[in-house]
C-alpha cells in the first residue's frame, strides 16, 4: 500500500481505511469476535499510543496482541512480568568486556527486550512497582537511561500490556503515573455463545493459519500523520475538554454531574483531553469521515477515562463502577449549541 506525499485528502482517507481493513481481515483469522477491543488497540497503535488490555485469564489477551504484532513488519518482544523480574531484565544492563588483544576493559550496554517496536508486557501487574517503573521513561520519552547514558528506542514504539483484574491474588496495582501513560484501557469480556462455539471449533481442528504482514513501519507513519491532519473544530475540542474537566471534583465546575461529585475522588489530567481528540480523529478516519465529531469523542471517552478517574469509598459501598460514572458524565455534559452549526459548515466544506 503506497501513497503519494501530496495526494489529496480523499486518497489519504481511502489509504487509511484500506490499511485498517487489511489488518482486521488478518486478525480475524485467529481472533474470534472482540471487534471493539481490536479497534481500540489499532487506534492506539496508529496514534502512537500505548494500550492496557484488562481481562480475566483465558480470554486470549496475549494471543490477540501477538497476532496484531504478526500482521506488522515490526520487531516484536514479549516480556513475561513475574514477581522476581528486575528492572534490568527489561531495559538491559552494562557488562564488562575485555579486549583479548590489548587487555583493555570497558563497559558495554547489552540491550534488554524493551528495544523492539512492539512490546507485549504480559501480566504487567504481576510484578512489583519497582519493576513496573522501569517502563515509565521508555513509554513517555522513547528512551532508556542506564549509567547516565541515554539509549534511544526504535521507532515506532508501542507498549501493549495485559493485566489481570486487581482483585485476584498476587497482583500489584499500577501506579497512577504509569496508568496515565496508556492512551486506552481496554476491557476484554467473555465471548458470546456463538463466538465461544466458534473458538471451540477452531481449537478442535488445530489448523495452521498463515498471518500475512500487511503493514510496514512506513505505512504506520503515513497513517499516523494522516490522522493528525484530520480537521476538528474548536467546539468539538471544547466538548472533549469539558468532559475531562467535569471529572475533576472540588473545582466548582457547574457542569460536573452529581454522580461525579458523589463518587469521584480524583479526575482525569490533561493527557485525557489530548488522547480523546487524537482517538476521535482516528475513529473518524476509520469510518471514512472527513472530520471528527462529538460522536467520535463519545466513542473513545470510556477507554480514555476508564483508568484516569479514581473512585472514592462511597462508590465502592454503593457498587458504582467507573463506567457508571463515565456514562453519567456523557449524559450530563452536552455539546454546545454552536457545535451543530459548525458541524454543518464542516460537512459542507469537507463532505
């Protein structure tokens, strides 16, 4: 799939849709259902973001991420997080190397598994915070610092982490600073009866499936650049901003719904606004739209806010979940009246 640098917007949208469709076709050879989960992970990848996939054991979280990596011509590395995993096991370490001819000794940095394009951080919450923190710099700065020397990570670079629910034994909650670095938190739910039956049929046959590599690093760069160029009006951006700011209690925001005031102890930060806009642009291109709308904002609001809104004790006592709060937020914060007029103007300009 190639695209001329100066090609018009319609061809760019078509290129993105073709790339997205080709990926979905290859992934469906292995993964049954989970359409929304696949779409959210691909959204993160094409927005240069990281994804945290949460679900109970046995729902093919690892298989899903490894299958996505196989569809791309990228270096893939899997890190199994365990309680005894050390930070150097992820980033790498310095070793003493001796030149046999001169006898000179020098330190040489040996790259760890983090030096790859796609990192599968499997069961990331099975390791203590000390080791979890080893990912912080790499996820934000795309680099690793060892012995005062910075080592650049390859581009593109994505961390796709899996996590078991925290109520299970032997898990460590991720620090809020690290959670905030994930663009989306995606929940994998149990398959439907029909999907589970299809899984059983495929498992019984055990047929070899050939996964074709349909996306190159250049394709990802072109799609990412195209997504960032998607038009979005100030009113739509203000809508995303108002949604995020309404999660912050104690600021006297008149738009804060009562459910937020009652059950939220800490709201989302500025990264939520940035990722909400970027995710909405990606959804627009995947659907063939010429610009991002409030509907696209609402589509990505839950995975963006799910891990950034911290609930208080009242929520636990009343059995209110984060998704309940976000749904109340979406119902309580409306789009400005002027947004519909601007949307009509953009439809005329770009439609």
